[in-house]
C-alpha cells in the first residue's frame, strides 16, 4: 500500500507532484475519485493524505476517530495567502498546510516530517474562536495552528513581493533595451541616407 495518497485535480500540478515525490522516494498513489480515495484511506498502510485546495470538500467525508480527529493526517496544498482555504482547512482538522509556491525541497521536507510523526495534530488547550463578517459560524482553532498559518502566509507575501520586484526589474531592463534599440534604429533612419550621398571633387553627387 502507498504511504501517501495524492489528491490534486489539476493534471499538470498532479504530474509535477508525482515526479517530485517519486524523485524523493515516497510511495504515492494519485486519485481524484472520492470513492477510491476513501477506500485507500480505509486500507492499512496509508499514512498521509496530500490534498489540493480544489478538493477541500473531501474533508467532510473523511473518517474520524472517536475524539473527532481525522483518522489519516492531511496536508493541504493551498494557493498563497488563501485565507478562506487556510481557515477552512484548520477548522476541518488538517494536520498541516503548505503553500503551492514553496520551493520543492520545503514541500518534500514537510511531507517527510509528517510521515515521520514529527508533526502532530494533538489537542491543544490554547484555543481561539474566530467570528465576524463572512464567517457563517463561530470556529474554534488551535492557537499553534493559527500562528503557524499566519507565519506561512507572511512568508508567502514576502515571496510574492520578491517575485513582483524581480519581474518589475526584468520589465525595466526589457523596456530599456527596447528604447536603446529604437534609438539605434532612429539614428540609422536619419543618418544612413545622408551617409550614402557622396560628392566628388566637382561637387557632384555620386
């Protein structure tokens, strides 16, 4: 049986993750059919469910222990700074959340950590209740989970800002090169015809 079940609806992302997990030597089975996923989870040997944020509704159907915790730990892959997805995952009791834009080595390290049992979803007496506009009902979260999610979101914002700065710098370089090219072309248009006109000793154009 696979140690990990991958649920990712986007084919390109799924293929990329399967290649990454294969290179890391992690036995993985991909699936997008919820009935098949539940069968795999009920079977012995599955240690972790890697779930893309397009299938978060699957969390409602996953088997749970007597204490309400998910029977199989879940690591959710979400889009960067997706507040709704983060809160939805935490309220459903996922064991971990990681952004899609994280480097491949960080994603693999997180998966290995959860497979080794270093990450835990044990109960925590420090709980936080969130309510307000846009939240259909009060939700209770582990304080540690919220802190980790906030730190992850801040890291994602920093990465996105760095990417934006790099793209802006690259755009500036391209625009500068284009301006230089246009200036060179303009100089050719203005000076080349004149350079082609020559006069001989008698002042005649040749």
